[in-house]
């Protein structure tokens, strides 16, 4: 009871802070809109060019770096009786977030920020099959739907979707470190009459420091073109991510930082948008399991500062944006049992060998 009361008190204080930030942001936005010169008006730019992707969807939203799925590093997730009837080599993950956020620079302009309040639904589903012991093929689909309070007539459409096929290879490096090689080929729908296709090789490293502390990092290269498997013809985007996760009881704290370099025109001639830029995105999140009876449902609060530079002041790619999220997350996960059983067998053999050595 004491933990539930403390959790409710914390949520009440966080929501009060969020409301005050929203009110302050709206007041600042109204003042900025009254003094906004036409040459830097992100609102007019968005209205005049519907083929440019929405600035509300940032690189870490649409590129698979795994933010929000770190709970799977600790436990496989909710088990259903149905899982026992499925093939051992079949695995899947499903993470759905429903959130609300304050966005202080919704059009990503260098000056004269405009703030907005947005509701987001983000389902993300991956279905895979272990062809070999640690080698798998998979299909991933996710959707991002934002609904804005002030600029919804401009920013609400369209709905962002991604559909990809992938190959994955896990390489254990000792008992606490795992290296994962991943490759995706996907199509991405971001704007009206705009087709994007990506090839994404990716390297992930995970290290378990203690049972409650996990560190992880990744390096990936997003090669973008107009058509499937014809890349890169539009842009080349390296991503570098590092983070750690700490769990205590029902609470989980995550800190992740991602650096993105977007190389567009030049050297490419068909880039959308055309301007190159660099972005730093930090995510700091505090989450808690809602109930012991529902261990896969978490309430979370997340702050997300976003820095843009080297964009020549182009609206949609410039300035600083501060985002504050609050919402719920549902995570479901079924591991490939053949790999889990083999890993458990190996650990038992190692433990047995250690016991014999101690006895001798």
C-alpha cells in the first residue's frame, strides 16, 4: 500500500508539472507566432509542401534502435497457454505505446519556436523464426499516429508506417555479453505520394553488469532510396546509440543517447528533404509496472531533448526541441525456445564443471 501511494503521488506531481509546462509552452508559442517572420515560418512551409515528412516524427522514431523495449533484457514477458502450442523456433515481440507529449518546437525551426500538445499511438510488432540455433529471419511492422491539438490540420496527416524483412545473428561473447548482427530491408510511408526504401545493417552489443544493470549500444547505417533494394540514392544516415538500464523492484530507469548524421544533397540528387543535417537525441525514462497482476503493462514518463545543427536554418531540421512524454506501454514477448533451452543447458554444464572443480 505504501508503494502504491508513493507511486500515485509521484504521478500526480509529474502530471501537474506537465500541465504547467504545456501552459507555459502555449503562451510562449502564441507570442512567437505573433512575431514570426514569413521567411522562417515552419507552419507555412508545412502547408506549402505536403510531400516533406512531418517534423514530428524524428529519426529515432522510425529507425529500429529498440528504445522502449529494454525490459525484454530482464524477462521474456507475459506467458500465455497459447505459447506452448506454438513452434519452439517461433519468436515474436510486441510493444505498444500510447502517450501524450508536450512539444516545444513542433516545426523544428531555428528561432521563434511554436509549441503543441500531441497524442501518439505506436504499435510495433516483430515476428521471427530461428532457422538455426542463433540465426533467424523476421518481419517487422510498426505504425506511428500523432494527433496534434493546435496544428492538427497541418501535422495530423499522414500516418507513418514501416514494413520490413530482416535477418538476425546472435553471437554470445561470454556469459554476460551478447553481440547481435542485424540486417533489414524495408519500405517506409511518411508523406503523401512519397515512397522511401531503406537497407539497414546494424550491430548491437548488450552487456549485463549485474542482474539489475544492463548496458547496450548499437551502430547502424541507414541507406535510403526510392525503390526497394535500390539504395542509397537519396541519403546515407549513420546512427550511433549508447545507453543503460537500471531496475529496482517494479521501477525501471533508462537513459539512451543517439547521434545521427544525415547525408543528403550533395552528394545525392533525389533527397527528400534535400538539406543535410546532424541530430542528437537523448531519452531519459522512468517506468513502473502498473500492477503485479499485469507485469507487462508499464506507466512511464520520458523526457526527450533533441538538438539539430548543420542544417543551414532549414525549418523542419533546425533548432532545439524539448519533448515530455507520459503514457502506458504494453509489452509481449515469446522467445525462441530452442535457443533458450540450449543456453540453459550450457549454463548447467558450466555450473556442474565449476562444482566438480571446487570439490576436487
